[in-house]
């Protein structure tokens, strides 16, 4: 009990330090988006202000792919699936002649995906189901410990945006509870989000497959089934927020049309609201893509942002730094 | 920012007060269960102890019906459904001749439930679906503000167990994160769990029906559909814990066979574990029921508790008080 007290006092000191000593958001330029974020936070945290929001209701939701970490040249979870296909191939000699695996094993991703959504689902189910939840967690952790991004040769968990890490910390220092609401697999994210983002597993909402409770040698396990439970994208993001969080966010952060309904849902609540779109405009430090991209396409949400006055972050002009590993 | 700091300091003072000034669990007798709980908490919070658990992993899950509040003579949510049938009847003249509604409207609950699970599902869907999530929340709040328990004539939110409220506070003061994992409807619980138990909506896991995102007059809503999404009972409790919380609890509290798999799942983790069954043994202050009860039946879990040394709370002997309103 004494140690909890000391820890909490320490947390208060750290909080005081964060609040008074350091300028928030050091990797953000002093342009519009930083001002919009700081103004919003000051307004909802100022007691007595008409926009004040009690701490328990300060819910902020973040998309993951393209919002907290990169998503090019392909969603990182798909690289994981490809590596799993290679790792599992020796146990599946039949894959040599079976699509989409035959193409994948020849390194022909485009050919593999010619089979469309069905091919994609087959790849995901083959690589994400059939094991226990504990086994899958270990597979994800082992992969992250060795896999490298094809362009930067960095571990994927270093491909996170430094300004967004600062934003997460800043919001939490101001009493916000930060959640991930992502189309990515929830059990692909949970093993590392606490360490990388400071977001614990119970604050990660994502897509999922079904699991089944079973006794194996007298020990209970949850077995991952090749059956979709929930796809947390587009109109399903507000559904996931409602079902998993049960409270409407007051701030939402995303980067694609997959986040449009989350922005609409967040903005439609009473009182001050913040909707922030990360616009990928920096081909040099990261990637530049929007309306026509097959990964992270940003078209309708960009139009609606302009019409509704949502905040759009121009990565090239609004961020001093994109990745922590930059010089 | 300053106000957050003051609030946090205040929280620390309150914590210090809870930790050092007051004897924990005043409504518990100094019998086995209280000792088991306190011993467990001291052990997992003592830094350097072999059983120490970092704060982030101190997850405790609580069943609701029969564990945090009463469940006799019938699950309270079912009283809610019955009252809704009566309230909606004027709009449904056809119910006069249609089961299960005809029997219900005549006050014949037993006759209505003769239709078994199908009748039950029809009653739930008719009363819980077809409106937006905001409308449903208001319906639940309005009902709770006026409805009274048939035996005690108290509001249902007063039918909560005082020793369990103290236990929730005690665990949180020791760095635990407390969750509800209940077979009850998640959106039936969330409107009041924060006020009554100190458990925020995002820490409530329960059964749910599907919702659909829709634009109505340019405003986004979530419409509740007459379709089951998830039944959070028995073998599905560990499934719900895994999908919504993503971390195995170190302590679980329940009262029926519906909690058996949650106990098994909790107990199977590494390190110190606590599984506590609330055994309804007090016909005078509450109700006495177990193996053969159709509501909150406790049979297999009681046997397994004895075999595995789980803690069984004998309400009559282990609790000084059951409800706060007792003299």
C-alpha cells in the first residue's frame, strides 16, 4: 500500500512536470493544427468554462494505421501475414499449387491479391486462426522482435509518428483516456500498444475473429477460429466505440475515409469537439498519398473536413519531425 | 491544467486516507473470505514479493446479477422488460391475442415464459431494440428513477450489496482496475454503473444486441437492431474478457454456474489468483438459493470451488450487512 502511495505521488510529480515544465508537442510546428489542439484541450479542461468536460468523459480515439504508425507500402499486419505464410509453408506442401499461397510464396503479392477479398480473407484466416490466444500473442511478439520495414529497415514499432506520441502524452497529462479504434486486428495490436503508445490492451478496439473456450488437459484455453467476429472500419467504427467503450469520444484522430463515420459520430455530440485528420503530404520523410490511394485512401473525409472545419494536419508543414529516428 | 493537478493531489490524499486511516471492508466479518481477500491484495501489491503484480495488470472482474446487486425474485432487467411491455402495449393492440405478450399483460409471467427461450428473446427484442442508443439510455434512466423492487419497495440501484461496494473501493485503492463481466445487457448497465459502483461504461462487459450506424436528418445515430450480438455468459465470459479487456483478470467475483468458466480462466493464469463465489445463504436479509435455483443457479461452480480451494462467501455468516438501507 505504501508503494502505491509513493508511485501515485511520483505520478503527480511527473504530471506536474509535464504540465508546467515542458512546452507540449515539441515536434509540432506552431501552425494551425497545434493551435487547434491546444485551444481545445485548454477549453475542455478549464473548470467553470462553458466547454468544460469532466475528466471521466474525456475520451479520445485514435485510428492506428496511418495515424499512429505508418501504413505504406502496405498495412504492416499484412507483412506479418506474408511472413507467417512463409513460416508455415513447410507444413503445407499443397500451397505450391494453391492460390493465393502459390503466388505469395513466389513473392508475387499482386498475383496473390488478384483473388480479391476472398484471397485476402483466406490469407488472414490461415495465418491468424487455429492457435490459442496465448500462442498468437507469442507469434506477434516474436515477429515484431525481428521483422524490419522494407524501406527503412527499422522495426515496425519504430515506424510510429513522434508528434502523435507527444499528443497521446499531452492528452493523458490533461486527464484524457486514450483509445485505439482501428481496422487492424485487436490481438495483433494489444501485445505492443502499451509499451509503444502507453495504451493498455483494454483501451484497444479493433477487428477480431471469433474465439472458443476449451479445456485442454484440464487447462482452459481460447482457440482462435477462422471466422470473422467484427470488422472495425467505416460505419462500424462508431458501432465498435459504442459496444466496447460505451461513451462518445470528444476527440477523434484518423487519416482515411475509414475514419469518416468516427469523425461524424464524435462531432455530433454536444459541447466542444475535436476531429483531426492526418494528411500524408510528405513524400520525403514519409509518403504522400490521399484521394486515390488503395491503402489509407482519403477522399470523402477530406471534403467533409473542409466543409465542417475539422482540423487537417499537413504532415510536411505541421510536423517538425515524423519519426523519432530521424536526424 | 492546474485544476487537474489539484484533483490528482486530492485523489492521492483520499487514497492515503483509504489506505491508512480506515479499516478496509467494514461490512465484512473477520472470517475466512475477508482474510483471503486482504491476504491476496497485500501479497500482489507488495513490491519485491514473489506474488507482486504490476498495477496495470491488476484486473478484477465482477459478475453483476447476484454478485453486485440482487437477482431475486427475477433478474431486474426482466422487470424492466415487463414494464416496457406494459408501457408499449397501447401501441400494440395485437398483443392482446399474441403470446408471450397476452399472458404478460394479464400479469401471468409464468404463462408468458412457457414459450421458453423463444418467448424470452421475443420479449427482450421487442423492448430493447428499434430505438437509437441515446433513446434507450434515456428509457433505462427514466425506468430506474421510478421503478421499485417488488419485495423491498426500494429503487433497484439500492439493491446493491454494501460489502461488495466496499470491496470495489478497496481494490481500486490498491491499484486494481475493476470491470463488470455480466450476462446482463451492457447498455442496460452502463447508464448507472459509474454512479452506483464507480465503474465507468468502458469497464462494463455484457450481453449486447447489434447496432447500425445511420444518418437521420444529417445527424448520425446508432439504431438498436433485434439481433443478438453477444451473450456474455458461461464459456462466453472468458471470450468476452479476451475480446473486450484483452488481459486475463487476476481476481474474479461471481455467484453462479454462469461464472464458472470466468473462474477457471482467471485461476489458470500464472502467479497469485483469487476466485470468490458469493453464496446466497441468507433467507432473512436477502434470499437463500443455490443448486436448484432457476435464477443464479450455483451447482458445478460450488463443487469446483471446494475441489480447488476457491473462496466461498457465506452471505449469512461473512457479511455484517447486506444492503446499505438495513438498520
